[in-house]
């Protein structure tokens, strides 16, 4: 076979050639030919496996057939780990919107902090709501509220939009069960509870920096409230006038999001002190990601049924939309997991570790750079995270020893995938069209905001990993 010939000529170079071909295949298929990300990643997995110098189980057989079978096996393995959680997260998100719980959370935060700190309230709300909900959905949900705030105050529209973007974008990349971070947890073999807590902690400083950037750019680009598709000034006035009594209580509104996170995190931390006794057994069950998310989903469905006074049948109909959306995300993320696994099987990790041994080059910086390049090239932050984590996992599995916890690599990939959002990124167009911005204004605001937070995040990770390398051990 062709790869075997190349491997025999220069075995140290061929794995890099395979990696480059695989990445270029994904980028060209998605960005140039507009092939769906799911198909692009599956086909790229087969290409990588077919070109690999060797594959597990391919000895003496047809390597292409082995590559196809191994791709499907890895696809199913990834789907089995993430599908249930992503589907439940999608249901929770829709319930929060349809029941008015998201509106209540924003109003409660603004009322608590005061309108003078409304930007901080928007960051916190988007930060929280992006845990079970995809960024596009959160922005669609919160942009009318940002418009209503700016309409009421008569200023700071751009500031509120940037605040919404800051919190939502950071959580989207750092905190499971958002699809990208969830797959990275599985790929890098991290503890889910610790990763959720660490994701929150790592996200605070970049989110705050994004808020300050929003305040800075708002003074230099005074943009008034604008109508956008589906949102007219009359609709904004209606949001402002909406009575709080029509919304669910604040505590119940927060519960579907906060309770699963607390249960998962508590189970992880409890395991440090004890893994014995009936109390631990109960918490171990409740803190399982599948069970915890199901509990949050039941609460969210109850909240929706109570607010809308609907039957179980109507609740079933309400779930069809989010489950359809979740299905697409599951296919993409599982295909990305298969692609990452095939990169490992192709021996890329061994090759990278061999040439980097003794070079002193930081794996954290490498992970950030690869994620950033992939984001710029093909536009999807999720694809960037999944692909980069597969490459990094291949390096780690090759025996490379790092003197810090791999959670820092997780965060570096997440921050790298923030950088370079432009016209090939769906998030760019969501912000552009729903905010009523022009393309030029979106590049000056949204694109720069994400790049700024990505750089701040990298600096933060480099400093913290140097000071507290084994803090999460």
C-alpha cells in the first residue's frame, strides 16, 4: 500500500503527512465544498485510517475495510458517552426559554445587582444559561433582553451585546455538558465534576476581561438599539412592560441548570475523601452525569408544564424540536470523536512526541495554536476543540510526560478555539444579524472580543499552570 511505502522511506515524517491530509480534508470539505461537518469528519477518519502506516487489527487484511470498521466503532463509542447528556441539555434549554425561566433569571440578576451593573448581570446570566444551551440559542434568547435594557436606559446597547457574548462564548468552550467540552473530557480522560468546576474558575477572568472590552468599545462605537430579524421595537417595548408575576420563581428557574452541576461536582469531590458507605453510594448515583442531567430535565419539564398548564402529550411535542437539534450535534461530536481516535491509531502522537522531546516547546501553547488555526480555517469552535483534543490525546498516549495536570491542556484548547471567528463561523452571523450590526461592525466587536478573551485565557493558563501545576491532581 502507498502509506507503507512512504513509512518505509521516512517513518518519522509519514504520520505528520497523514495528520496534515486529515486536517486539510476536514477544512476543505467544510469551508470550501460546504459538506456537512458530520460527513466531513467521518470521511476524514476513514482517510486517516486508510493512510496510516498501520492500524490495530489490519495485519494481513484490507486496511481500508479496517479503517471503515474502526471509524464506526469509535463513532459509536463516543456517541455512547455523550448522546444522552447532550439530548437532555437541549430539552432543558428549550424548557428554560418556553417557561420564561431564562427571562426570570436575567430580571432577577439585574434587580439584584442594579441597572448600573446590568452588564455584569448579562455576563452572569449568559455564563449560567450556556451550560445546558448552545451559544446560538443563548444569544437568540438574551438579545431581546439586552435590547430591552438598552431601550430602557437609552444607552450602552453595544456594551450589553458584548456582555452577553462574553459569558456565553466562554461557557460554550469551557463548561460541560456543552458538546465541545464534553467530548474533550472523554478524549483527555478527565473527571467531569472537576472539569466543570475548573471550567467555571478558568472562565471568570476572561469573561471579566470581555466585559471591560465591551465597555471600552462601547465608548468608541456608540451603537443605538436596532431592530433585527423577528425583533421589532414594539417587541422590545413589550418585553420591558412584561409583568414579573407571569414568570416562574427565581429559585425554580435556576434549579434545572444549577442542580445537575452541583450534583456532578459534589460526587467528584466526595470521592476524594471516601468511596465507602451508603451516603457515598447514593451521591455516586445522583452525581452520575446521566442521572444528574435527567433530574434537571424533569424539573425543567415540570416548570414548563406548570407555567403553560399543558399535558404530558404537549410536553412530548415540545421536545421534538430540541431533540432534532441535539441529534445533529450528537452526530457531529461523535464523528469528531472518531476522527480524534483515528489520529491516535495512526501514530501521530508518537511522532509528535519524538520530535518535540527535549525541545522545551510548551504543549499548552501548541494546543492553543492548533485549536486557533483550526477555528480560523473551518469556522466551528466545536470541531476545533474535538480535533485538537484528539491530537493532544494522541501525544499524551504516546508516553509524553507533562509536569502539570491535563486540565490545563483542556483549557488551552478551549481558549484557542475562541480565536478567529469570522465569516465562516455560524456564531459570527448569529451575532451580526440578531444584533442588527453590519459585517464590519461585527468584525470590530465580536471577532476582536473572542480573540482578546482567547489570548487572556492562554496567559491565565500559562501562569496558573506554572504556579499550581498539580492543583487538580
